[in-house]
C-alpha cells in the first residue's frame, strides 16, 4: 500500500497539484478569511478572556456530544441569539461549516428527492450531497436558464443549493432570480452564507437578510471561521428543522461538541459585530481601489466580483504558483488556487481584502502584481 500511496503523491507532483502545509508568515495578509480582523482583535481577545475567567466552574472540553454531555443553556441561548441576529426562527450549531453542510445535505433530502446545486458550490456541500440518497444534478454557475431546465426535470422534494458569495470566484448569486425560479417549481432553497456572514447586510446578517429574502429561503448556513474570526457553523431555519437535524444529522450527533471557550468566543464575536459600525464600507472602498488599480493594468483577467474575494486568472498550476511565490517574496501573502480545487485552466491568484488592509498596501500589491504577472 505504501508504494501505491507514494505513486499517487508522485502523480500530484507531476501535475503541480501536491498540497503541503506551510507555516503562517508575517507577510501582509491578503489570503486569510479574517475579513474584519476579528481573529487578531485584541479587544475581542480581552473580552473573551475576561468572560472566560468568570466561568472557572465550566469544563475545559465539552466531554461528549451535545446529546450526551456536551449541551448547555449557554449554547442553546447562543443559538437563539444567532438565529435572531439573522432573522431566523431557530439555529443549530455544528463544529464547523463543513460539518453543517455535510449534516444538512446528507440528512434532509431522501431517496426519491432531487438536489440541484450550482457547479461552484463548496466541497462541503458536494460531500453532503454525495452522502445523500437523493438524485443530484449540477447547473452551470449562476446560469438561471440551466437551473430552470434542471428544475423542469426534477422529481420528489426539490432542493436547490447555492452560495450567496462564492468562495472561489467571490461573485454573488443572483439571489432574487434564484428565489423566483425556486418558487415557480416549489423548490426548497438552501443558501450557504459562509463568505457573506459579518460582511453583507446592515449588521453583517448576510445577503439573504440584506435583500429581505429570509422568508423565501428554506435553510441558511453561516460559518464563524471567516469574518467572525472564530470557528464553527450554524444551520438556520425553522424550529422543526432544528429538531430534525438533532435527530438525523450524523455530523451533529456523532461528535464531541465544541468547547465552552469556542461558544464563548462566538458569542463575544457576535456581540462585537452587533455594535460595529460598519466595516463593510471600509472593505468595499478598498475592493473598489484594488479593482481600479488592476483594471488599469490592461491585460490582466480579473473575475468580476464586488466582494472581498478578488481573483486573477493565471492558467496552469506551475505558472500560478510561480506568480504567488514572487508576490510572497515581495512581502504580500497571496495564495495560488490550483486545479483540481478550481477547474483546469481557471487556476488563479485569490486575493482576500480585509478591513485592516490599507490603501497603501493595496496600491503596492497591485504594483507587484503588475511586475509579476506581466513578467516585467
Ligand atoms: C462556502 C463555504 N461553505 C462552507 C465552508 C466550510 O466552513 P468551515 O471552514 O467552517 O468548515 C467554507 C470554507 O471553508 C466555505 O467557503
């Protein structure tokens, strides 16, 4: 077996797709999902520590799953607080966004149902779908005609899975149109808001609330590992849905719950978000500046996006990795996204813009990109 594993790794090296773990650096951050700088906020850290010290009687670890010994009034009231924040009836916290999607998609759709998903949906949605017994079909990214064709042929209960902000392209889903077409075919819409959480909506409630669509969406998934600076995820929907997941979502049932410290961190992050006024404006002006600078460079292919995720297409794993290496040498932490994470030919530099980045950093980064990408 060792030889076979070795050969498979060798073939990844051959296609420039070998993944290795690097250490975090002190380069300027243009790659993390810490959009609002919450993960590095001293104010948030102090608050969490202060609150944590008040609870010396609570176990360090959860000691068991939520159904055995890991539940508490604290986490249940946190779920209610977060559901209210996002204008939902109820919510159930999972240990990660990955677990949330896997638990949701593997447990709700049944054998004779149909799941229709955007082709750019995150791996966690795809993996949940693979575990489900329902039929599943992809539709071309954001292509409403293709979605409608799929809906016309669907049988059983129908589920449509999308992301409000796509993790690899950074573009938005045409949510209003998706809602309309789902209504027409009586389909249940599931929206992953991982990259919208904390960023969009007046108070970071996400794209669904920003557009007033909370009553038109069956389920939303929010995650705490990105703008919230913590870890974990929540599935938002009806109280009925919450009870169902507690009974059927295996990634919820068969795992040790998160620690009290994790729940407390999430609570403090939401408290901070609720009084933040409003970071999104800073990010969107930095995003606009970045787009203007890159567009001025002419020949560079920037994927159209108004979110903090900005991608420059540089086809070829070796080529995109070389570009990222050069940009890192110049002091900016920008990562290459290679195939097969993205389709072959769509390899890219994925640049995440944060509230804490400065205009000067953006200007310098675009200058470095010019030199590296145009081989000057
Ligand atoms: C769209 C989307 N959904 C879900 C996840 C999974 O969330 P988590 O990192 O909390 O497991 C991610 C990120 O990794 C994501 O980008």
